C-alpha cells in the first residue's frame, strides 16, 4: 500500500482520476456534432481525444473558425455540466474512501 500518511498534500485531476467522466464527455461532444456536423458525428470516437482540451478536439476535427469553436466549446461544456447536475457521472470505486482517509488524516487535497 502507498505511504499516504507521510505526505503533506495531494493534487488530483478530477476527470478520469476520481470520477469516470469519459462517457459524458463523449456524449456531450456527440450532441454538439450531431446538430452542427452530423457527418463528423457519425465517425466521432472520443477515445482518440481523451485528455485533450475541448477547443483542441474541435480543431483536430477540422473546425477552424474561432467563433464557431468558441460557440461549440460553450455548448459542449453546458451539456457536460447538465450531466454533472443530473448525476450522470460516476465516482470511481475507492475514490471516496481515499478522500475520507486523507481528510481523517488532515491532509490537504486539491482537485
């Protein structure tokens, strides 16, 4: 087991570390693409873009107009936040337990 007690603090990236957000990110991208770029949506595979920023994904898909990218980024984020607010993102097994252990041992966490 990791020696977590002797560390002062912990920094977590939320997506893919504490919560399983991949399906919701993929769905949010697909919702935006289905409306504005249905042909791209048909072949879109989020697995190829995991870990990349939302604007860079749209750029890699060939969308180059900065105003369109900004609009699509806002739409995708709005949809993703709706998923969060509706409880569609699940917490990874053990994540809450780990955070409780850190809290009980007065460790600082940032996510």
